[in-house]
């Protein structure tokens, strides 16, 4: 299995030469440097994971809030439409009654 030196170097944020030397002639300092780079990436990953979780919760809350608002607005709209229809019928009936009663 070939070692992807460039990928490791990029991921750990250490020079490619350091990774090459680490493979050919490992020293405590080089191994420590690699592990520190990896530890930094792990911390970044954990922070991003926590941020992603917070954003997912915020999104879910926003969706639920919006759904509730939509439900309230739809109910209000339905009531307004019913009232409008009732008033239209009342107006039409009152107009018909005026025509039936001589002045």
C-alpha cells in the first residue's frame, strides 16, 4: 500500500518533506509534529461537528416555528373567508329584502 505523502502533508498541515523524512527516518520530533497536526485537525473536526449540530437544531426550530405560524395564518384566513362569505350573503339578502318592500 502506497502512502499518500501529499494527502498526509495537506491534512496534517506539515511540509511534504517532513512527512517523507518521517517515513524514511522517523524521529520523536517528526512523529510529534505529525501527531500535533492530526490533533489540530481532530479539534477542528469536533468544532465543526458541534457547529453543524447547533445549526441543525436551529433549522429544525425555525421549520417548526414556521409551520406553526402557517397553521395559525391558515386558520385566520379560513375564518376571514367564512366571514366574508357570510357578509356577502347577508348583503345580498338585505338587498333583496329592500327590493321586496315598497318605499
